[in-house]
């Protein structure tokens, strides 16, 4: 098994990245592999200097096909109950991308306790990232609360200043203007009473 894995690794090291013909020249042509079918196509004719095409020689041995680098069968896991059907000696775990951070941390704990190797996540780095994200979230919440308090203080100050300005304006009015204003207020009150009746 180890010999086959090392053989596969050697073959993969030499394997070119198979790109579609002329994908590097034309923007409309994607890099995804398509077999060249043109009659004069140099890549199809295996001419020297042209990109290599897909061939059976680049494939890995049948016994090792689909296995991870450690020689483990890759199993995608999204719930804790799926661990029961797996064997830690032969199966390597890939935690599904649809799983959220909280359940991901839980799955990592269960995998470590049962002795599974996790292929797509480094547990230490993941924990560090989680802690950083949580700290960032807390600081963000604090900032929002502080901003709200500052806005409330500013509103109070603005209200107080507007009240003070009104008082100043009233104090600055002459006695005649005050009488006119009081009359207007009384008229308003009278008209409201008349409408209600």
C-alpha cells in the first residue's frame, strides 16, 4: 500500500495541469479540460511544444484511487451519528462545508476523542480562528453600544441647546411681542374648543 501511495505521489508530481487548448489566449475559452477535436489541432496530434492531453499514464493505481495522502478512505461527515459507521484506522474524515462553526467545533472534539484523522481542518488553527472571531464579535458589539450612547448624548445636548435658544429668544422679545404671541396661543385654544363642540 505504501509503495503504491509513493508511486502515485511521484506520478502526481510530474502530472501537468490539463488546460483546454488556447484557454491562455482567449478569454471566452475556459481552462476546464475539453478534448481537442480539430482535424489540424496540434495538441490532438501530440506535436512537440504543445500542451499535454489527458492520458491513462497519469492515473493513480487502482488500489489507491480516491484515497487521501495517508492512505485513508475519505468520508464526508456532517453529524455526530455518522461516526458510528466509520473505522478510525481505515477512514479519514472531511467535515462538510455546510456545517456551521459551533457544530464544526463539536464534530472536531468527537473526532479527536474517537481517534479519527480530520483531513480538511487543522484543529489548533480552527480553535485559534474561532477565538479571534468571537473576540472580534464582542468588540464590535461594544462599539455599537458605545456609538448608541454617544448618539443619545448628542441628541440630549441638541435638545437642551434648542430649549436654551428658545428661552433666549423669548427673553429677547419685547413685551408687546409677548402679548401678541400669548393672544395667538389663546386663539388656537379657542378654535380647538369650538371645533370639538
